[in-house]
């Protein structure tokens, strides 16, 4: 199931290139029709969203860029924004979506960093990617390669960047060291597995039990997972035996679940290890024993990718990170998550499906004939 979801989409994204006909239309018309999924107030995403049709002017200011969106995923942060619970909120009414990739159609007279045909992603949070056409100042856009699958470019900014930074920034790992994570089948979890494999780290990947657990296990191992275990197994004596069989306990843990799951992976950390929390899917607090803090001297850290990007806009490390990730994409060593695609007009079904939780595929809007 999991490989079947991924392979056709990944291969089909090899169809890349310029949308020349669209650019000709953009030059010859004073405006282009756009569709956007929007919200006027905060609340239940199943009730707050609506599809708006509008005309986007093609006459650009000096530093503006006309962008035709190609793809945009639905991420938990998008849902949290609509609910009003995210820590960065746009001015309302707002277009949904923080991540995605688009193609430059036209540029203003003083735009020197972009030309028609370039691919761009948002430079920060709150861009509004669930739409077909956007006009933006050049400072709000980041150029990305257009020789990679569109789905990889559309999903690079949040999950692979989160995995990259968490593996790089908190513990000095060496080849053969081990990382443990819960929610390992999430998009971040899949990126962690692939990056860890590339950099020589072992991974213990905890997932919820399910009817197709064997298929999921096989899929994650095909990405490079060393071990895949269920939440129940991770609380058993067999888990202790697994840890003992390794050269050393995990030095680093990633938590996106919270509650008992977080407490449990914390127990398996090595002394002076660190647990990085980047999500809270269970909506339960992280609980830690006094002994773990005093005697094992573990560290608890939070990571928020949007804030890291905001604070490091001028840091050469930001460019280096994207270069590293896109190099791995080109080498087929960093695959995009298995996905299910939707048109914008089917946004209600896409959002409803996304709210049911991550069940083997990320929900992605496709705005043009990329597929």
C-alpha cells in the first residue's frame, strides 16, 4: 500500500519544465482568474473554510512577482492556523496554507533574483499557498531548483527541514549512533529515517499498531529504518533487550506525540541524551521523571521550524541546508512522503481526510497539470 502510494506520484513528478502558454496569457491579459481556499475567522476547519474566485492583476509593482502555484500540502500547522491555536497567525481574511511550490510567470521591473520559469517556495510562514495564482513581493519568495519533482519542492520547507535541523543541532552524533522517535510514519519521521540512513545513524522507529503494520514496517525499512516497533512493543521487556543488543542506547529522541509515548521513549535515552519535541499529536503533556533529569541528566528541548527559519534568514546555514536536501532529492535518497492528491474544489474532502490523522499519505493540493 505505502510504496504503491508513493511510486506513481514520485515518478509522475519527473514531468517538469516551463508553462510557456500560461506566461503568454499572463502577458496579454490585465488580470488572471484565481481560486483560493480562505477563512474569515478561527474555528473548526470543516466549517470555517470557503473557496473564493477572484481576479489577480498582472500589472506588477517594481518588486512584485506573479506566481502560478503548482502544489501545496496540508500540514498540521495549517490546521492549527485555521483553528487559531498556532503561534503565528495571519491577518484575516486569509488564504490557507504555509507550504508549497509555484512557478514564476512574470516579475516586476526591479526584480533581479527571479525570472519567468523559476520555481519558488514561501520564504516564511503565512504565505497562503492553497490558491492557484499569487502576487508577492520578491522578499517573500525563495528560489528552488526546477529540476526536481514538484512534490519534493512543495514539501521541502517544513518536514525535511525539521528533520535536518533536529539531527544536526542538538546532539553531536557520530556514525553508528542511534536515534529513537515516535510518530515515525509521519512526514518528519520518514525524513528522519532517510537522512539518518544517509549520515550513518541507526534509528528505532515507534509507530501505533494497526492492521497493516507489516506493510508499514516494510515501507519504513525500505526508506532505511533500522528497527520499527509498535508503542506496545516499546513498553515491553523485548524492547529493553533490543536496546541492550545495540552498541549504545539512543543519544537523541524525537517526540511528536506527547503523553505516555514521549515518556516511554525518554526512558530509553542514554545518559546525557536529549529529547526534542516538535509536535503534540496526542494533545497530552510531556511527563518526565525526576530521576531522568537528575541521574541520567537528560535534556528536554523544543524545536519550531518556522521560528528557526525566521531567525536564520541571513544565515549561510539556511542555504546550505536547502542545497543538501535538494542534492539528496536529485539522488533519490530523500523521497517525498506518500501522498493523496486533491484539486482545490475538493478542499472539504481533503481537509476532512487530513483531520482524521496521518494514515499513510499526506494530502496535497494540485493546482495545474503537473500530474
